[in-house]
C-alpha cells in the first residue's frame, strides 16, 4: 500500500497529540495542571504610545488552572473541541463553529463558549482558524473586473461586472487571480452594493466592489487581504457615519480584538477611508429628516473607540472625524447622500472623492 503523502494538517495533529499527552501525564502524576496562553491585543487605551499592540507580539499570558472551577469547565470545553478538530483534520473534513456547537449543545451551553475555545486552540497551537478546518459560513459579496479560480471552478465576475458573487470561504482554494481593475472599493452594506450594481458602477469605473454585509466575517477579510497582496491595488472603504460604521472601518484596517492573534494576516493597513465623514453632512446638505441623534449607547461606543491607541498613533484624522461625530451628536447613513438623486453616490460622490484624493 502506497504511503499517504504529507499534508499541512499533519503538523497540527502532532501538536494536538503533544498537548493532550502533556495534559494526561500531568493529571496521571498528580502534578498541578496549568496551561499558559499567550494573550494578544490590537489596541489599548494607554495614551503614552509605548504599547506594542499592533506588533503582533503577545501582550502577557493567561494561565488556565485545573484547580479553579471555572477553568476546569473551560479546559473540558477546550479538550472536547480539540477532539472534534482532530477528527476534522484526520478525515480531511470541514465544519463551522455552529456545527461544532450543535454536536454537544447541552454541554457547550452557548455558542460563545465554543468561539472562545477555538480562539484558545489557535493561540495554543500557534495557527489560524482555517488550519483547524473550522470554516465560517461566508456572507460577503464581490463584483467587478475580476476573474479567479476557486477549487477548480472559474469565477468570471468580469463577464458581468455588475453581478455580485459570493466571496470564497477558503482563500486556500483561490488561485489564478486576474484583474484589470483600477482600485478596490469596500462598502459596508449590501444595499449600497446593489445601488452601485444598478448604476453599472463597476462597468464605468473599472473597479472591484466588496461588501461584508455589515461587520465583515473572516472569509471577507482574508479574501480582501489576498486580493490586495496579489493585485497591489489601492483600497477605499465607504461606511455609514455612525459609531458602528466607524468600527467596521477599523476592523478592515486594524483587525478585531477577538482575533487579535491573527490580525496581521487579515488587516489591510493601506485601506483609505473614503467616507461618509461626520464632517460632510453640512457640505452635502443632508436633510434634517436623515439625521439621527446619537443614542446613549452610540456615545458610549464612540467615546470608547476614541481611546484606542492605534487611532492616536496611526490614524489621527480618523479620530478627529470621530470627535466631530460626538461634538455634533448626530449620525446618518450612506444613503442619506442620495436623497436628491439615486445615482449621486455612483456618478458624483465616489468618483470625485477618488479622483481628487478626498480620503484619509
């Protein structure tokens, strides 16, 4: 019988076996079981600027101790999820976090418990989530001047640049990327993408448009980063002028706190904020009926974001716009710019801002 060829998952399986062996040996020998986990962060609220948040280096350790009741359950969950991951890798199958939760819903209690265990495992094994064969259900969309191969299947966005296609769940299955686009535009919402599609925006502007349909999932962020690495195109981002739009913008550029250990693989440091700026509602005469007062929750979120170290160090202009939002006390959506003309975004706002460099 021919030997099975080596697979990248073999290295992960060896690490899993090594970790479990150490746990079993400690328990069998009555040694105090402690598991150190590196902790990462992509921002903090230290005003001194002396932090190492964006360096990709660990910012301390967390110790899981079997003697602590809450830690005992956490370790139990980790080992159960690790067993499922091992099975996925051995059988060369893939599953979502939701799939894993429903294998033992009464034991896991809630989805967040599984999510934390997967993050712990990634840190423990020094790998990314896709290395565990744990894949999310993709929700992002892409359209425009782009062609690529996904798992042997050719995706010809370029044949109809104004038709949206699902973003591939696994970047590892993407190859043969070809594009004659001039830039990539990331939009917060599917409704804005559809507006641009109806106006044949990609046809007229030779670009690629991507949306994560709100907060972007991992496949959207990884696919965007992959396109940027492969095509070396400028990237612009268009979000609502509210705290949640701003937060989405920062995730594309700096990564999320929950997955700070993987931020370097998914963030797009050169992404430019095209709008909508809080300072623009007067310039574009947004009607009062389209302006909403910031809620107490909005203000609390914006004030917390103001303290993030990366805004002070790397994006002071972004922080300045957030400050304007708080001072004005109002928010508005991208669509508010189009109240006088449905095609204002595609025919005037976006092309003019890109042409005249009105982005930060």
